[in-house]
C-alpha cells in the first residue's frame, strides 16, 4: 500500500462532489467534513447535498 497515494501529500481524503441546492454551484466536500459552505452564496450544504439549516448534528 506504500505507493497507493504517490503524487499526493500522503493524505487519504476522498472528495465528494456535490451541488449547492441553493444556487447550483459545484462544491467539493472532503471525506472528513460533514458539510461545506458554498463559496458562491454562502449556503451550508450537507454531505448528501441537502441544505443545512443549523439543526441536528
Ligand atoms: Zn450556493
């Protein structure tokens, strides 16, 4: 497994591509994150692509 991630920085984080449910912007969510903030409209988006409303978690 030593050469599996050659070329990267030794990190093993997957990236999930999701679409902002508010403005449709393409966002990238790292596997160690639960949600990401849209860089266009500022909406917090959950890993499943739904809008995060500040509840739960
Ligand atoms: Zn957005």
